[in-house]
């Protein structure tokens, strides 16, 4: 079990080998400290362990709804909800009938690493350009974000920022980077790195290289409906 503090909140999170809390989630939690969750209706999109939704519930959210494509994640998320006494957080499999609900905030740490094998339906990988799940997030948001609601999510520079921002724009959203951090890339497994280098040539991936050590830039993105006035 991972025990950690996010602001004033103590979180106890059970993990499995496949479904865990990542450095990304911890970074997102740091930024979410600035948001007032009191009485807000929240969606945790791609809830995994449930860490983000549990944090929102503890910060006074009226309700939290989680979605994930992985049945194991839903099971683990339920265990973590019980462990942290968050009865107002309900996780659902995304293939279930989606609840007809609109959210003040949709928060997400999407799978956004580029790979060829998977198509955004795994814990880390987001398809060829790393944006499959981000596209799903925007598709979902067009139906489920309140008119004055906001989406907060992370996107690595190893995925295509341009393609994601264009997709958001075409769906009627503003895509704005509001935070950034740099972190070393520890797992250069072959297929993944080959794809990153290929995408870099077309401007669809970026990384920093200092003395042979590669780092990614992780962006915190805020998106909301574009003001069409
Ligand atoms: C990087 S993990 C983040 C998990 C958790 N939110 C966190 O911050 O630790 C991404 C999660 O999204 C789920 N996922 C992947 N593709 C998805 C999709 N298209 N729609 C919904 N969930 C998806 C994965 O099963 C995984 O649990």
C-alpha cells in the first residue's frame, strides 16, 4: 500500500503491478491543491487506483464519478474508496451505459505514451501519437462537461501536443498549458522509444537530452469550452 500526503489529505492507495499511482498523478495532485472542490460534481476519467477521485472526494466534492476501461481497475478503485472512506465516489466501467451526468471538473491522468501495439486502451499507452485516450477524454467532455466546467489533465511531450490541441480545438475547446515539469525517462523499451524517435521527426514528440540522459516534459493542461462570442 502506498501512503502519501497531498496537501492536507492523507491518502492510502492499494496498487497492483499493473495499476499504480505514477509520478504524473502526484504532480497533478500538487496542482489540484489550488482548486476548490467544495460541492463540485467531479469526474475522474481513467480512474485507475482512484487516487485523483479520492483526493477530490476528501476535498469536499459533492460527488465523484470514475470511469475506466479496465475491470481490474474498477475493482481496485472500489477497494481504495472503502479504505479511504469516500462513500460519495462511484467508479464505473466505461463500456457500461454512461451515466447522464454533467461535471464541474473532469480530471484525468490519461495514458499518453506513444506505442504501435496498443491503441490507447492500456494503462500507459495512447496509440501511435499517444493521444487516443486524450481524444476519448474530449469526446466524453463534449457530452459531460457543464458549460462553465473545466478539464484538467496531463500530457507528456512524448505524445503529440499539436495533434491533441488541434483535436480539442475542433471539438470546441480551448487547450491551455498551465503547468510543467521535467522528469527522466527510465524505461526506454525498444518499441516505445522507436516510436518516439519517429514521431519526433514530424514534430509529434519532444524530449530533452543532456549527457545521454533523456527527459520528458509533462504538461498540465486546462481545457474549457471556447468562447465563441
Ligand atoms: C496512466 S493511468 C492513470 C490512473 C489514475 N488516474 C492515476 O492517476 O493513477 C490511465 C488509466 O486510464 C485507463 N484508460 C486507458 N484508456 C482509457 C480510455 N480510452 N478511456 C477510459 N480509461 C482509459 C487505464 O486503464 C488506466 O487505469
